[in-house]
């Protein structure tokens, strides 16, 4: 009995086959093999073609069959994790009417800021635990104002994962968790925040059927089943944004537990039983995957836009003139050749849209203190790693101000956490214990699908076989050293 997990990121789509009886993933692929492009007609914009996401899912699914000899007809259900906050608009036939405006697109920041003040700051924080800001609802308002003809063609608004689910099932749906990501969930009253729609003059008819994160959402269409070699009774049984899903993938389900990831963006995510929010809107709170009416479970989250995308940019720059791109492993080796502090070189990783930790403002990004006689490539790479972690810690401090607690952080051994240097910087800057697990977003989505299907009685049971690979403790002498380096980095931030 197999369960399929899909992790739709902004760099690639990853698929994993989870054998529920063995309690582990038995095959995984990513598509495309190079990173997906983000289209940016001008600074501040970021779009991707939803049709390309779906094509990558189909190609990856067939690769599972051909490269791993997976019998796709044994898949019982599908779980989908996806890049958060993106806007997908489709017509009645579920065809996109424009490219998706994705998470790091900044065009709607002013719209959200105006809404926050005009609706009322206290009212917004009571309802949606923050500001509409640059999230999905504000992006939809931008389309309404700037592309009225396209807006008129739209029958449904969805998030990226909902669109992939619709491609399988030919049914438009959106989850409660997804609505909270789009700033359209009324936390206090546990319902759609129609007040935000009313203010933006957006019809509620654009909101498709609302489902929970887990359960029998829909059955795939017979047409798609035949095309892809799947059984006609395959169900969609789980969907969630990538960060709530990443936390679940690490068995982070209870108040006080903390997850982190450093993919295209970098995130620290803590589970809370309270409707916590930051009055300055530097962090955000969303419904966690296991939230229930009788038991609040929310995710308090800090996000740094410039993380893996910075490392990708750095790799591309350093690969200039080479026939092939440098391996990320090589960059990690370079970073290890420099000492902590990178000989005074400072890197601010804020080059991928407005940053929430600075209240959705643009801040000065780039490199400071560069000395042509001292600094070499290893200093540059290490300074980039330090800058990413320091930005994460800046947000972590804000999280702690609003009550997020805990001294142990869990991460998948993936992306930037593959780097020993990055792990050292993280542990000693945050002064936390880091537990590394053998998992990723696609594996977590597959386990979520198994629970949503009913294979497991509890969500905790779905993660009994999760393997901890390594525990890394902070070292007092490095904690003190990184405290000084971090404070110097923080003083150099320029608005």
C-alpha cells in the first residue's frame, strides 16, 4: 500500500512514495533537474506558470515508475505540500487565467498595508492575527484593480497546492489552513474572514469548497487516472502549506515544539496553543495542520526570503566561465575554509522582495566591509551562510518576544542544513540544540496522506518510524563568539 507525497516548491517539485507497511519512503524524485525559474518583469514581481508545475508533477510521477519500478496502481491517496501565499486564478474549467503570483512577489504590499489601517489594526489582529500585508487576499485585490479583464474571467481563487489537487480531481477546493495563509481566516470565530473580502470588494463566490487539512477531499478523475496509470479510486487526503507541512514532517505537533528549514526561503516555525501575534506584524501566525475547533494548534512563523535563493545566486556567480554549475557541496567545502566571522565580511540576504521581519519593507541588501586584499571566495560563501542564519535569528528573537519558547529545534537534513558550517552557525547563533531527521516535505506529505486516508489512527502514529540522524549541541565558547559577530551584523542593517 503506497501513499504519494508531493512538495511543490518554487525551485522544483519533489515526489515521494511512502510504503505505509514498511514505515518509510522507498522512492523519491525531483523535477525539473535544474531549478524552476521565477519570472520577474521588474523588481518586486515574481510569477510562475501553474501549468508548468503540473507538467513537472506528471513527469516526476512517471520517473517514479520507470526509475524505481514503482507500481503506480498501488497508490491509495495523495498528500500535497506547496509554496505558501501564492495566488492561482482559474476559470470554470480550472484553467489558469494568468500566471501565479507567488509568495515572494511584493506588488500587493501597499494594498495590504492600507487595508490594515483602514479596516483597523486591532480588528485585523483580532480576526486574522496580523495584517493582510502582501498575502494572497491582497494579491487578489491587486489583480482586481490592475487587470480587471483577467479578474472577470476568474471563477476560483486557489493556492498552489489546491491547483495541483484540482488537476488530479477536476474539483476546486481550498483548505482552512490555506485560507489562514492568505489572511482570510477568522481565528476567533473559526470561519472565513468575509470582512477582508468585503473590504476588498471581492465576491465570496471566488472561494471554492473549503476542506480541512486531512480527510477525503476528492477522488481523482478517471481521465487523469488513465493518463497517469493510477487507480481510479485514488483520493486526495491531505494538503498544507510547505512550512506547516515541514513542521509536521518533523513530528512538530505540540505547543513549544520548533521546526526550521532553509530552502529557497528560510523559516523558523513554532507550534502554539494561543492566538499569538506580533503587534508590529514582523512574524505571522497560521493554522497548524492539526488545528481543531476544540484544540487550538497554530504555527508562529518567521520567514526570510533570501536563503537558498541567495546560495543559488552565489553558485551561479561563482560558476561563470565554467561549462557546468558548481556543486553546492563544493560551496559548503569553501565555507569551511573560512573562520567564524568571515574576517569581518558581512552579507545581508535581503534581495528577494520585501521582508516581513522589517514590516514588509525593502531594506538594504548585499555585502559590507569587503577588503580586496583580505577577502577570498571562502569568506564570501561563509558570510552568506552567516547572513542567512543571522537573519533567521533576528526573527527568532521576535518570536520569543511573543511567547514562542523551546531550546530544541528540529530540521530535515536537506538543503542548507546539509552544510556542516551552516549547522554550526545555526546552533551557536540561536543557542539551541539541533536535531536532524531523515525526512523532507514530500515524505511528510506522503505520511499526511496516509493519516488522512485512515491508515493511521493518530497523526503521531504516522511519525513513529521517523529517524533522528544527529543531535548537535551548542558550544559555549562558540555561542559567545557568534553573539559578537551577530551583533555586529545587526548593527550594519540599513533601512
